[in-house]
């Protein structure tokens, strides 16, 4: 009985059914993702701010509950997103306003993400900044002579026992 009353109120106020709903399937997730990407990519997306914000919230909620982004290595995540979006390293350099050599250093674990780069990547790929802002291992040039020497974001020399 209560449902009928609610439907009657909706009809009387002229309210329409919801355009977007809570994401329940991966297919729906990608549909919303593509819609959001198209909206953000439009030069004149005036008037779409609320829609963009709603889609972003829905997508982020799905990501939090279903995505493995939380476990993903930030560099591997970036490589995946570049591949999915058909973005080459030179295009990424332009997007991030950094040199191609810096992009190469990041993709080869020789340089970490700066705060500015993290913000730009999160904005471009519509993911939370935390996806790129997590510790991961860099190859330090100081320790490159050691076999498989990977150290955590440092260039300090390893101390070996004599």
C-alpha cells in the first residue's frame, strides 16, 4: 500500500524515474564509465556537472566494493589504464606536462609519482588518488649492480655484513 502512495506522489509531482541507479553488474559499470568518459571529454559539458558528479560517485562506490585497484601496483595500474585507453607514453607526457624521459622512468620503476602526477592521473582516469598513492618498489640506480636489487623508494646504499 505504501509503494502505491509513493508512486502516486511521484506522478503528481511530475518526477521522472531515475536516470542512473546503483551499479549492480560489471556491464552496467562499464556502461556508466563510458558515459562518464564521453561527458568529461565533451568541450561543452555545461549543465552536466551534477550528472558527472553522480556517475563519479556511483563508479567510485563500485570500485571500492569490487575492484582490485586497492591491491594493484600503481605502475601496473597505469600501464593497464594506458592500454585500455589507447594512450602511449608520449601522449601521457603531454597529458601530465612532463618529459617523455620522466614517463619512461616512471614506467620502468626508476622514478615515483609526484603529488601533481597522482592528481592528474586520478582526474584523467576517474579513479581515486589512493590508487596511485601507495608504496611500491623502485629500482635504485645506486643498487642496480646487485642482482634483482629492488628497494623501497630510496637511493640509500644497502649495508652488507662483512
